[in-house]
C-alpha cells in the first residue's frame, strides 16, 4: 500500500492511498465466495453457481462491497502509519475500480493545527470579590421567606398591586388577527417581578377579580415568537384570581421550617456558607472566561470547522434547555439564528481549547487516577449523589474521557493563573436568584433567546 500525505491547509489534510492489485483481487475473490455461499440462483444448487454467472448478476454489488472493505481496512492503517489523527469523519473520494487492477482513493479530513508556541504567561486578570455582603444575605433570606410564604386572598378584597400573584385568562391579537398559540388559561404571574412584558404588568395593577381589559404591549425584536418580533400586539385579559404572599416572621420557627436548623443564627450561617461558595465558584468562572478570551486573542491559530460546529451545537443545546426551563419554547428558526450568533464565541472556545491542549502537552501535564477519584468525589458532593453511584456512571468510557478532559482543563487553568497578574476587584460576580414560582408562558415574557455566551467547557479540545 502506497500513501501520499498532502496538507491542504493548517487544519485540512488529504491522503492519497493506492491499494495493490493483488490485495484487490483477494478481496474480490472473498466477496464472490461469500455471495456464492448465500445466493439462491435458479438452475444451481446452493454454493455451486459458477463465478461467471455470479459476475453477470452481482458485479455491481461486489465492486461496491470491495471498495467499502478496502477503504475501511486500509484507511486506519494509512492514518496510523503517518501519525495522523482526524478530528472529523474523513470524506473519501474513490477512484475508478477495476476487478484486477490497483485501486486508488483520496481521503480528506480535518486535523488539529500544529502549535509551536503559546503566549499565556503574564496575563492581567481581575478576580471578582468573594466577600459576602449583608445585602446579599438579606436578598437570599427574603427569597427563602417568599418560598415559604402563605398564599391567600387579600382580606378584605382589594385591587391587584405589586407583589400579588394573579391568575389570568388571555388571548392575543396583532393587526386585528388572533396570534397562533397566543392564548392561555389559568396563567399565574407575580406583578412587579419582571416575569411579563412591562406594558401588561402595569395594566394588571389596580385590577379586580373578574375585570376584563385590553392592554397594548410592544414586543422586542428578539421575541421567541417570530410573528411578534418588533410588533405591538393587544392582550385581551380576564382576571380570574388575586392572591398575596404572607411572609413568615424571621425567627427560630422560620429556621426550623426552612430546614434542619434550630435557630435563625444557624440558618444565616448556612446561607452565608452557601453564598460564599457560589461567589468563589463564580469568581473562578470569571477568571476562566478571561483566560479563554485572552488566550484566543493573543494567539493566532486556525481551527477545524468541524470542532467549531460541535461546540456551536453544544452551546445551542444548552441555551435551548435553559430557555425551556424558563418556560420558553424556542423554534428551529430560533436555534438556527442563535447558532449563527454564537459561532464566533464557539470558535473562540475551540481555539482556546487547542491552545490549552498544547500547553498541557508542552508541560507534560497528566491526569492521574487520584485526580479522577477527586473529580468524582467533587461531582458527587455538588450533585448530592452517592459517590459509588457517580463512580459507576463515570466507568462509561465516554464519560470518563469527558471527566479527564475537565480535570486536565482545570490543571491548565491553574498553571495559567499561577503565572498571571491577578487584581482583586471590589465588585462580586453576579450571584443571581433562583425563581420561586413556576415560569409563565413565554408569550408573556417578551424575553429574547438567552445571551449566546455560554459557560460550556472547552475540555473537549483540551483532552
């Protein structure tokens, strides 16, 4: 077998493979032998049909089978002998096939680029504050109070106001025509929480049970429903119910209701600990994002398009899952539009991953069994699962490879941070808040698809 290697670009290679005639003839003989044993041909007993009869009937099938067999057996050997590792499925262009002559084909595929050096030392980074403030504590305690509040009708009855939970039926029209899927019955939402379009939110305040009204609302250009993007539509609403939250008192009894706490002091200590961990995690994530950004912009590197496609698909999948969890229903058009938007970000992540892989190779960074064990224990602690169960899950080769990539990524991040100039910021990373109530239908929120920047790991290319 003769193999000629050609580098088409820094990330595209082509192998020209020639298989000797004797190998071709051997595969042809094997293919006809298989057909002879299994074919049922009138006038001949099974296995007794002559070769020339089989050739007249099955020459096309034999040619196809032999070509497939020759490629599947010789291509891996050609790649291995030339120390080439494709990052995508090679595209094979077979040459003309003759039953008794040498067979040639070309295989084109993408590869990781050669990285001679990486600029990564001396980065200037900013670490968000990890100090838990009293304002953060108050916000989280208030969220807990809301989560454990009693929900009941105002007594005496009164019009709806900010903080109330109202139940509505609604339909929606634009340009005088009903909007498909633009209606809802028994939809609950909290006034003033930002759950719904501001125009509708304002119109609900001051309404009583059984009131009906119309409210014009301007929809943003990025709304999930393409029919409504950038338009003003009219909500036709009936108020079905109004309830208010009665927040519990901040005392030891409240602490006992929230969890396994005897006193309010214990509850506050627990909230402080959890907030501190969140801030530390967010600070590390912020540093990692800065490293990815600076790596990608400080080093020129071609990236394989197929890896960018994979990263884009991963990020789109995460965004769609997040949108669905918030009550939205993104369409295929939404996914395609977001995929186009996030491609530059995906390319940046892939470039950073390849550069980090080069750093790991240059510095001989390894992932030991002990590293994997600690990684499994950390996953178990964060997920609340039993360690043995997580260990069994990551016995799967694919998941174990993913874990090794994540551990290797963390090690490279640590190396870069150790050589960076890190300035502590007074501002913390955003903690965020966990919504207490179930999200309302996406038609009410007016929210565009999420920010295309995703915290997706770059470990697929580091590993």
